[in-house]
C-alpha cells in the first residue's frame, strides 16, 4: 500500500518539461519512481537506471547524494542537469519531510 505520493514538474524556457513522481511506503521506502517528460538522456537507459536505483531504497540524505553520481553520468538534452537534479532533490526532500511528520504523530 502506498503511504505517500508526490510529483513535481519543471518546464524549461525551450518548452521541454520533466515530471518526477515518487510513491513511498509507511517506512519511507520508495515503491515506485517515475521520471517522464519530453527531454532526452544519454545513455538511453539513464532515466531507467535512476528509477530502478530508487526502487526499494529508504529515502535519506545519503540517497539523494548518491543520485548525484547517476545524474552526473547522464547527458541530458532539453533540460539542464542542475534543474533536473534540483527537481529530483525537491521531490525526495518532500518525501522525507512527510515521513518525519508521520513518525512524529
């Protein structure tokens, strides 16, 4: 059962967009991560690798830092690397905030 789901979108001046959606369990473990948009990544499996890397992992600050390497290894076209990383970080920080709030209740 999904405990929390969040999604955020950015749109570049060029009109390209990126959407990141994450669903987590009560234990703050990623059940599903979806990254979509009309941008390109090379190697082609770069986005899939990020989604797969997130699946099954507890959302922590170290997870966010580890993702920087995956993002830095990808060549992105249509979206800036910094904006992509920022969006990913924002989504995961929102998840951590919801998990902390839930734990405190």
